[in-house]
C-alpha cells in the first residue's frame, strides 16, 4: 500500500526491520535505552504465527509500525493491536491512519472481523483518531492495566486504559457536531441520551505545569469512565471544543450509529 510518493506500508520481514521497529517504539514513546521495550524476536515470531507486524517506510527508513496478535473472550475472536507507533516527525501526516487500515486489511484476510486495543483516555488526540477517524468504540475501562508507569512519558502515573473495539465490516465513520464546553472530568447528560465528559486537550502540558493536579485529574477521570462504562455506555467521539478542552461523547450501546 502506498501512502504518498515517498511512503510505503508493508509487513516487516527481516531481522534488521524488526530491530528498527523496536527503535521506532522507543522513540515514539520516549523510552531510554534501558527501559523495557518490545523484543525483535517476539515481532519475528508474531509475523510467522498469524500476528500482524506492519511498517511504514520513507524510502529505506522505517518511520512507523504496528503489531498485534489473535485474541478471544467467551463470545468473540478478535485481533488485538498492541502498538501503533510513529516517529514524532511523522505524526499528524496520515502515517498512523494508513498503518491502521493496512492492519485492518491483514486481519480481514485471516477471516477475523474485529480488532481491539487499549489506549490512555487522557490522550484525547488518540481518542479522536480512534473514534472519529477510524469509527471504533470505547467499550471497557480498566484502571491501572499495566501497573504504575516507571518509564516513558508518564513516570509515576497509573496506566489507566480505555479498551477499544473496531468492527472491521461496518462503515462507522462519524460526523458528529462540535461539543459544547464541559469541565474536565465533569459528566454532563444530554436530553437525547448522550453523555459528555471533558478532558484536557493537551495532557503533557498539564503534567509539565502541575503534576499534582494531573494525578488528581486522572483519579477523577477514572471514576467517571468506570461509572459510564459500568452503565453500558460506550465512547463514540472525542472532539476539541476550545483551546484547552476536548470532550468525549458516550452513547448507550444499543443506540450507537
């Protein structure tokens, strides 16, 4: 698949490409040389055993990659996408979107029709991409999925995650209205049944400015998302409403679409 005259997306195949994927991962998530990262041997094993290991290349340089594996629960077989990483200089240029759709094509070729992954809900740019661009839904919230972060961008923070599900056979692209302002971690119920929750537009800026406030806000966000997903609501959108705030839109699952 070709993204532009200079970007090509294809499976990673060689040992050198697997190692390059690890370096993209370290750079994208601000890991040091001694922080834990994905193993190139794991990537090689996944690529040979129904996993997805797909890279975006600018010429010969790997600038982004994604990997995933088969998963299941009591009702659904799905492909679990563990990581989609893009070098900082290439973010916001369509690389992540093309990687995700290339991964979708691969998963459909295996006969699986659902993908899932987890992301930090305070990172609203990722939320917008997942919901408004891809058309996935946020169905489950897990507090502290990986334990307290000891490396990367949020050291000392809990690893709270919203679990996303993407129906690969349904076109669920959304064009929802720009939301009104809602306070951070505030829950606002609308007459039609939708529920809005405000979040900081730039989480990293808040952490840099006031880490204590960021810790408290993470607790409030976790409480709000635990409550809403427990009520059977699912996240379908996250859009910027002003320079400081982005707003999640939740909807009862039977009313989605």
